[in-house]
């Protein structure tokens, strides 16, 4: 197999000169560069990317840890990350987990072995303390507010404030019995805990009967709609964990010939615009861009992205 020493021998130039040509560095005369490139082409030489990354200590690759990709929340964050990464000449690798801590641990071990320069956790099951232990091997960014608990970089939205604004508006509008749709239980989800705190601040204790857990897709929202439609007494409105999920709730009522139930969604997607229900825009593309900038730094800075409650 052809290597850099073969090219140096055939060209008559030093290994360091050939290396500068391979790595597109300056300070190489045009005639030298042309001769080395001609020999590389003749021998069909391709630089060993892995070896080059190991020698430089950088891969120019960021791993994005996410539970699943079929939820608009994560898709919009990824969109922001990819746009920023492309402009900066970085590659993005998606690392799905389905909230399996064993899988998350494997990705952390890959960071330790220098497979990535950094990891962005869009959501997690592992504790913040565990993530902090691996920060010495590469940058780690959380898409949630870690507070002062651990020295981790973070880009996050002001969920609590936006949820309180939305629920307060719902209450003053006359919706006294609010149903809530979530993806996961409070024990394993930070966003669920924030939702419950906001609900309790406005409405008081969240009754188990007014809660539907396990909604990630439109079809899950449809199942949530079936649950609330059969609830006696039923709720006045639904606070959903996504616009498409809220659209599923809405469609069940329509399909069953029931009066459509008012919905507050999240992410300001086309579904909420067409159905004209209120939503919260967390500006997740901006969050993704901020997370990427933190990933290519060494800071533990926190970046707050303001959310916007949109009344319709």
C-alpha cells in the first residue's frame, strides 16, 4: 500500500514537503506541489483520514445524542446544529439512544476514545454527574438548564416561564380543567418535571386522570385524544408536548364527530398554523446553533434561548 514515504522517494522531496502538500498547507513552491500531486494521482494515493485525525488530536466531528429522530423537537434542534456545523466545516453524527443508559454510556466511551471532538445531549437518561466525569475527554453540551449542579456547557430554552405564560392564558380564557400530554414520566424526564411544576403553579396538583404519558408522534396524540374524549368528566382543553401530537388529539375529536377540543401545542409547526391552535415556539434552530458553538469551544457557558407563546 502506498504511503507518504513512497511519494517522498519518488518525488525527490522530503516527507515534510509531501505532508504539507497533502494537508493543503502553504509554503510549498508551485512546481513542487504539482509534482507531488501528479505522483499522488498516478499512484491513486488517498490520505489516511483516521491517522491524520489522531495526529492532530481532532476529528472535526460532533456527536449529537438524541432519543429518537421522529419528533419535531429533536429534528429542529438538529437542523440548527447541522447548519452551524456545515458553515464551520464540521461533520455531525446522529447518535440515537431510545433513552437507554447503556447506549448513552457507549457514546461517552467513544468520546473518551476520541471518536468525536464533542457530544451534544439533546436529551438524556444519564445523570449530569456522569456527563461531567467525561468532560475531560472532550466537550459536552446539554440542551437543558443544568443550573449550578455540574460544570457543563448548556444551551436551553426558558421552558418554565413560557409554560406558565401559556397555562395562565388558558386559565384566564376559561379553561379550568386542563389535560396534559407528555412523552415520559417525571422520574426520567427533565422537561416533564418542568411541565408539571408549571402546571401546579397555575392550576394546582395535576390529577393522574388528566395526564396522558407516552406521546411522541401524531398517532400517539390520536390515542391521547381517544383517552380524553372518553374521560368523564372530560377536560376543557389540552396542553400537548408538540404541535403534531396536539393535531392528533384534535383529529380524534373531529373523526368521532365531537366538538374540537382547544389545544395548546409546542414548536410552532405547520400543523398548529393550519389548525389555528396556540403554541409555544422554543426557537429550537437557534438553540441548536448555540449548542454547536459551545461544542467547538472549551467553555462551560450557559446560553438561554427565549421561548415565545403564540396565541391563536
